[in-house]
C-alpha cells in the first residue's frame, strides 16, 4: 500500500443562510407529459369569465394535452394540439409573476376554437396566465 493515501473528506453541512453551489444534471422533460398550473390565472381573462361551453372546452383541452408528451405537443400544428410563441410586444404592458423574466417565452395553446390560453413552460409545468376567450387581450394579427 502507498504511504500517501488520499483522504476523502465528508461533505460539510451548510451554515445557516449559506448557499453551497451544486452541479445538477438537468435532463429534458420533453418525453414527459405536461402539468398545468392555474395559480396565476385571474382577472378579466380567467376561467370564471368563460361561459359554460368555453369552460368545457378548456377542461377538455387540458385533459387532451395531459395525455401527450411535450415532444408530441411541439410537433403538433399550432391550431391543433400544438403551441405558438406569443410576442411580448403583442401582449402590451402587463405585470407578470416574478419568475417570468424577459427571457421566458410566452406560448399559447388553443382551447376554444382558435381562442388561446397563454402562459409559459418551465420544465414539465405549463403555467397559464390568461384565457383570451374573446380575442381582446392582445393583437392576434
């Protein structure tokens, strides 16, 4: 045996308030099914402002999309089960939740005919920000 053995030091516990950088292996979630978050859905473009037919279409759309993977959704046509990137310029001035920085892409799914639900994807989760059921929330040009 060698006289100079390498000693393995145990990981130390962080001191209160201290952050220890860790290297995480981030894998793609494209082969997973989406999870839908309605936490920020409210105001004039909330599901509560939808009529009965629109609410049913919204529920049906969430159910249908939850059966697909993100890869399948990305390959689908935008007016079917697919998505469309929405420009922040088209949306105009709006307050966003703190996690929606300028680099977060806003995307739309169609839920009632061509009426979009707009939100953002982080990993597997799609957070819905609003339902533009009457095409008045932004310029659809």
